[in-house]
C-alpha cells in the first residue's frame, strides 16, 4: 500500500532576491511500514519535502498524495504526526498535558485522553514522568515526549524532522535504538530527516539521498540489513557498504566548487 506518492514534485519560493528552487522533479514512493530517511546537505529540501507532505508548504509543480488524499485532506484527517527538531513542549503544562494537547484540540473526551496518553507514555518509556514539567526532563526525554505527542492520535504516518540532531552521541544512540523498537511495535510508516549517515543507515529500510538546491533525489537505497539491529551492526561489512554508497551519492551530487 502506498502512503506517500510524489511525481515530478517541484517547489519554488518567491523571495525579494528572486526565486529559490527548493525542490525539483522529485519522484518518490513511500509504502506502508517503510522507515525512510532523507539525507543531503543543508538547504537541499529535505525538510521542505516533509513540510509538503504535511501541507505546511504548497508545491508549485507536480503532484503528491498522502494515503490517497491531497496533503490538505490528509492534514484535515489527522493522517500524520509531526516531530520537529526541537521538542516544542509547553513549559507550563505537564508532560501528560503536553501529550494530551492535540487530543483536546480534536475534541476527545477526558477519559479517552487519559487512556491514550497512558498508552503512548508507556510506548516511549516515560510512564513515571507524566506529572513532570518539560524543564524537569533531559533533552532526550523531552524528545521522547514529543514523539509520544505525535503518536497520541494514532496516525499511521510519522514525520520526523531531525529530532535527535541536537543531542549528544550517547543519547542519540539510545534514542535510535528506542525508535526502532517503537517502529516495530507500532507498525507506523516513518519519514525521517537526518544529516547523519550512520543514523540514516541504522534506522532505515530505504535511504533517499538528495542533492544541493534545487533538491533532487539522486539515489534511493533499499537497505539489506535485517530488521533486528543491535548498535554493533554498524561495524559490519554490510552496514559499511551501505554507508559508503550513501557517502558516494552525497559526493556525486555535491559540487565543491560552489
């Protein structure tokens, strides 16, 4: 089943300094249950593509569908959850109440909010922290709370914009492991933006390599790694082979004379 389908997708921003071509002729299919990472240099359109899926940006060319709907229809149907680079938690609300916020907006009953919040807190191993405030949690725990909030209304598609980029390597490794476990337990489809080659290879069933602006898809790599992935899989020849292909794809798409 196709979750995201893009054909000849382009997006040009009009600015005071002239047009900025953010995306150009992007063709991509994301299937149900995929974990797709988008990797490329800064400004290559990775986040822009995620924002087009989420109906936060409008394409200027081509077509895109989300669960067979337009992005606008998918947004109105709450067909996806979005995890931003920063946790973006309300400091005056407890973790429970932060997670419940989209459920309140959607009009869920108090009892249903309590049930859903408890379920997603358990999924991200924060069951004992629901009464805490964001400032009482570490950066990694705040991001887990942000993921729980995105999962609260049980959308099939999870959009994640470099959620672990600001965290140290040890915390990042731990959250990568937890995210894979979460993906396996929930059977979500995940679109994940990253600048890290090891993170992209470790997490993904499919890696989308993008060129500098205008953002184009230069390679789509289907992972041959098993679903069970301990961290030390990153030292195996198969992992290093995929990482090498990603690195070569990034080099081939990048002009260092620019």
